[in-house]
């Protein structure tokens, strides 16, 4: 279980882009697009991408989808699920720290947190000494891996 947790945290860390490299999540998605090029071109070319429409199109043609395409789509779905779980874990473990150190006030009662490209994790890592124990633990594991 510890090994799985470490792998999960590492995958999320990379997916959040703190290293400045291509994200973990993008690689499986790009691989799925490449593996499903024939299917997307022949069965889904008139579908507007977004909001899961291409996935629904592939599902509608599941009897014609190659094994390679199906496996690549599965791998992409797993990567997205792992990323979502890590985002939730960071959000729940570091909620107060994100508000304290990473939010920009836009009014007396509201603040905005710039997200994407690893900004939140980078912000938290920059304030590691000030983090609570739960948040420090998850960010420390991300950085260590």
C-alpha cells in the first residue's frame, strides 16, 4: 500500500507540473489520441471535441475500436483518475495553507487561487516551513519523489 501511495503521489506531482516538464496526464492522453487516430478519423471526425463527446463517439463505435485504442483510452482514464485523487488530497490536506499562502485577494471577502501548471504545489513547496503537519506531509512526499 505504501508503494502504491508513493507511486500515486509521484504521478500527481509530475501531473501538476512542478518540475516544468510535460505533465504526466498529458502523456497518456496524447498516447490515446495517437492510438485512436484511425477511429477518431473514421468514426468521429464530425464530432466537436470537448465535454466527453469524443469518448462517447468511441463508445458508440466500441465494436469497431481496436484493442490498442481501447487500452490507451483505459490508461488515459486511469491517469486522469489518479490526478483527480491527488488534487482532492492536496485540496483537503492543504485547504487553509492554500488560502493563506497561494490566494490573491480580489475584494474584502473574496480571493482567487491561480491554478494549473503546478502553481499551487509550487506555492505550497515555497512555504513548506509554514505548512501544517498534514499538508507538509503530502507536499513533502511529493517533493521527495
